[in-house]
């Protein structure tokens, strides 16, 4: 067994904030290219479009269920909730 945790020696990658927002033309082009490649890439393209339109995180998209689709919008959970807010949800109209 190791005497010390070797992961403590590893330096974290520096996070760089995104410097720009993709244009609608870029998003549409990405989704179109993905749909031409087959069913699985098409789903990735739709996922990218949804995330771009709503500003949600990938984890929030992946946890969507059919029951989250409401008449007045889409009910989504928050992937990064603060302590005590684990069940917090929002409505995208």
C-alpha cells in the first residue's frame, strides 16, 4: 500500500473561461453536420442546440425525462446546486 496519496502531487489544470459565444449560424451548421453523420451524432447535434439555446449544463440535459416536458415549458434540475438546494428545479419557457 502507498505511504502517501500520489494524486496530491498532481497540479490541476487552469480553467479558462470561454471568450465568446458561438453564433446561431455556427450552431446550426454543427447540428446539420451532425445529422448528416447518422442517428447518434444527430442526437449530439440536438443536444448542442438545446444547450446553446437554454444555457443549461450537459448534466442537466442528460437527466431530462419525458415527464419534464410541460405545457408551459421544460422543467429542469440544476447540476450545480448549493447545499440544501439539491432538489431545486427551473422552468424554461
